[in-house]
C-alpha cells in the first residue's frame, strides 16, 4: 500500500514537471502576472473545511493543493492522497477547491496552493482547528451545608483550543472574585481550565442555583453551563401571629406559631408563663396553632412558642390581654361627654361675644341736637332759647353727628 501511494505521488510530480516544461514553451506574455489567491480558514473540530485557490488569469496552467506535510492532495481534478475525508469541490483553469470533512486537531497547519508556471508560484492558507471544550463539571459541594460555613466550588472543562473562559453566576448575578487556572493537555494542543469560587453561605442561599458558564468561540455564542442547587441547613426563626388584634372576653382566639427552618421544625411546643397550658379543654394545640375556645380574664399572660430542629432552637412570645367587650365598645364608639363639653364651650363663647358687642355699641351711641335744643340748656323760656341758639352759632364748632 505504501509503495502504491509513493508511486502515485511520483506520477503526479512527474506530471507537474512535464506541465511546467510545457508551460514554459507555450506561455503568453501575461503569464508572468498570474498568481494564485487563497484565504486562511478556521473550523471547529469535527467540522468541514473548504480550501479554495483562485487564479484571475490562467493560460491553462495546472493548480495543486498540498497539505502541511507537503503531500499532494489534488492535482487539478486528480486526487493524489487516499483520504476519504478529502473531496473535490470545484476544478477549473481558474479555481481549485477541495473539502476536508471531520477535521481533527492534527489537520491544523499551513496548506499550499501551487500554480505551475515557470517558475512555480504558490500561495499559503493556514487551517486553524478550534478545540471544543467539554461540558463543565462542578465539584466541591457536599449536601447539606450548615449556615455560616465556607463553601468552595470548582468548575472544570477540558479540550478547549484556545483556552476557554469560565464565569460564575449566583441568582443571575455574575461573581467576579474567583480564581482561574489554565493547564496544557497531554496532546500539547488543547487546554484544561478550572475556576474556583469561595463564599460563606447563609439561609438566603438555600435553594439558590449557582451556575458555571463556559464561553468559547467554537460554541457559536451558545455557552455550556453546569448548575449546582445549594441546600443550606439553618436554625428556625419563629413568629407568633394572633387571629385578632383585640382579643375580647367570651370570643375565641387562635395563635399561629410561624416557624421557618431547615430541616423544618415539627412539632412546636406551646407554654404559658413558663409552664404548661393551664386549661387543655379550652386550649387546643393543632400543629402550629394554639386555639383558645372562649377567652376569659384568667387567660391573660405570656404565651411562648418554641421550635427545634437538628441545627438548633428558637422561640417567640406573645403577651395576651383579654379586653372587656363593653369597654372596647365605649372606646371604639363616640365620646359623648367630650362632644357635650365642646358644645358648651362654643355656646359660652358665643354669648360672651354678643354681650361684649352690645356694650361696645351702647358706649358709642350719639345724639342729634337741634339749634333749639342747644340754646335751651340755660334759657328760661323758648324765645330765649332760640336767641341763645342763634347767637351761639357764631362761635360754635361744626355740628357733629354720630351714626350707628
């Protein structure tokens, strides 16, 4: 098989020399301007690469593609290398295009297109093969984790070329403060990259998804991800919620012990004033609820709810004060005494205002005096009064009138 392949290569090499000689005898004036044109190609590992060589002007001169090992792949439309992955796409005097399918990292390198003029002219095309990173894996999580513990998660992926980029997200928010490590794989062509995330957990992290995302140009903008859902154990938190804000004598009351924790505390313990519930017939415990059927004043006191899980214990207290329904009704209804007092003050102020206004008007009331009246003050009879009045007008001031 090796002998046959060598024979084929020698055959095409001889053909190439013969064509070169023929071209040197029959070349036209424009042949010196001929030059093959190629372009570099980038392909993802496992994909298909198309290598194209073009000549704008060609005087029937042959084209040839060679691999990085200088093995002839195609001489015009003649296949020279037995590789089922390599196929002819187009062959003419102006173009020679071939395809390489199922590309591997070993196919990467510099390929040569030769135009058999005299001398031979060549153009290089570099084939870059991208190594696809493997699906990332997250390690370092052991369930469950206790609240307050320091967690260290590591995300790793191999086989990327060039080295992939790793990013961390928590609650859809990127975490920047991480460690990054890049190592060359055994084939010395691809890389293994890893990233480590350190953080201290609390109860808000329970059920949160931590995501490791791998970005690489071979993934066509669709990153690979790995996800780890956190499970955090923590002590209970307790709160007592009454069914009514104003408990009344004779009415029922339900106290609900709202407890949150992981593992979930079950059941809860109810006590009153530091001891057991005094009246089990009226005070019924059902799950997290304390149901007091008929309230009376003896129920006043401090009620305590206690919740416990494997991590710890927590409690809450509620001070019960039973109100008299009549007193509450009086407090909630209108205050008639207050309203009566306000009305009395208004009436009193009104009367005082009227009295003061009357006195003010009385003090400023004036009189209108006629001439006769003015002269009659010291006159013994009417005639004298008139004479006195007329005489007094000479030195009298202007008549004053007061109007109310």
